[in-house]
C-alpha cells in the first residue's frame, strides 16, 4: 500500500516537472522565420471533383487544406 502512494506521488511530481519545463522550452523551439523565407511543415490535402461517379481522373480542384 505504501508503494502505491509513493508511485502516485512520484507520478504527480514528474507530471508537474514536465508541465513546468514544457512552456519554458517552447520559445526556443519556435524561432521566427527570416524575412521572405517561409518554412512550412505538415500535410497538404487537395480535394478534387470527379467527372463521373467512380472516376479517378482529378477533373476539377475543389479545395486545398
């Protein structure tokens, strides 16, 4: 029973330490891009309309996300 309390207390201490360290490290990780240089990371989705049901012909670009 005593080890359960100790484990819970250590888990809360660890979570608190991570919570305090997280926001402090964020400004260093995200630097402002240089003027005119935009670096984008992630996924790009392009959605197309079909010319006929079941056709995969990329007929008309409908949206980009």
